[in-house]
């Protein structure tokens, strides 16, 4: 092999783009970004075959800071677009990212259907229990009674439980991490990317500007019990409903057919047909 054709081992820093993160100092999303760089380097993913897709929010700025292909969609629409990318070219590694508002409020309907379709992509939700970008309104994971400018008397809505929701919808991989522990989070992202199917990774990622939960969460976060069986969905659900602690680790995993493995579009990846491809010939295959 010619000497100059050998690709040197990529380091986490090699996945940094020229765009510097614009998050507030101390934002939890820095830890998630650091974990993603680590995970990409650990897997030696080719930046030209990797796509990071997001919705809208502070957390959804993340694709700008990663030296891969990237796409920022509309608020709440990360999963349909990520699924479409994966179907159009199954050879790509697709990583979807966003916030709890993006993923569980306006995009909530998409989560359930992405989970049951099981496309082979990884979805990292940076859950800060608040809307950061729009300056601190309640999100679907905000606690009952949470006082904000838009809820001066306290939120009247009980929070959803994203982990239980994903598990009950039939997710094939579910994990939870904490941006205050980027090393563990990187391992979870690696496992999620390696999982052949939809990997849901809830990341507790505090917003110190509008709802500072760093110390509160750090005191409550603990690893899943050593005897936790990640092949047992009911055990995973029991862990998801715990209110004495915030367990982190791999809650559940199973291998089942992916969306790409049984859709007709995957037999006709758009990429393989070249730039002059006439989409009418693809539509003919649906007759
Ligand atoms: C269709 C639409 N509705 C509302 C908004 C306004 N908006 C932008 S980001 C956001 C919520 C952000 O919260 P979250 O997704 O939790 O991300 P964070 O900023 O906390 O990371 C909202 C309501 C929008 N951009 N588009
Ligand atoms: S407002 Fe909150 S979520 Fe947004 S960048 Fe600042 S600390 Fe992070």
C-alpha cells in the first residue's frame, strides 16, 4: 500500500469543526459534545460517511461543531429527516441530536413512530428539563410546579418519563447518561452507534442559565444495579420509574429487524444512482 494512502488514526480533536460552540459557559451540552468526539474517535468513523442531524434549540446547534456532514432541520423534525437520510443511503452512520422540547414536545409524535420502525440510527437527547434557546419556559420534562416567566404560579403539567415512554413504545436500545460524566456517556454513545437499530440515549444535560440542576442531579445519579438485566424490558421499565435515584447505563437492548432491512427504498439507495438520477424511475418501483 502506498505510504500516503494510509489514514492516520483519528483523534477526538479531529472531529472538531472550525465553528466554536456558542453555548453559555458551564452548559451541560459541552460534556455531550466532548463525549461525541470521543465516541467518533473510538469507532474511527469516517467523517464523510457520518451525518449529525438536529432540530432547533441550544442543544440542536451541536452539528455545527462536528466535522462530519450535518443538517439542522426544523424544530421537532429531527427524527423524520434522520430516518430519511438513513433510508436514502444506509451506508451512512446517522446520529440525531436535540433537546427535550424538540424531541418530546413538538417532536413527541415522531419519537414513538421512529422507535417502532427501528431505523439504524442513534438519537441523543440533551434533557435539561427546560426550553433553553427561548429563554427558560417549561418543557415536557420540567417538574410539576416549576416557576418560569410563562408559568409564574408554577407549571400545572406533570412531567413525562422519556425513558419509560421509549421503552413502552418498543425501543430496541435505551440508555441514560449524564453530561457531568463524559467518559461514561462516550461509552454509551459508542454502544448506541454499534447497536443495529434505533438507539435512544437520554442525556441529563443541565442548563445552568435557566434551570441549574448540576448539583441536584449529581447527588441523585447512580449506575444501574450490577444485576440489572438489559434484555428484560420489564426490569428496564422498573428502573425507569425509580424516584429514589436517577439510574444511568444501558437500560435495554434487543436485536430485531431494522427499517432499512425491510423497506423497498433501501434496495434503491439514491446515492448509488448518481447525481443525474431521475427520481421517476424510483417512483415506478412503487406501482
Ligand atoms: C415550529 C417552531 N415552534 C417553536 C419554535 C421556538 N423554539 C425554538 S427552540 C424551542 C425549544 C427549545 O428547547 P429544547 O428543545 O429543550 O432545547 P434546548 O434549547 O433546551 O437545548 C422552541 C419552543 C420554533 N423554532 N419552531
Ligand atoms: S441557555 Fe441553557 S441550554 Fe442554552 S446554551 Fe445556555 S446553558 Fe446551555
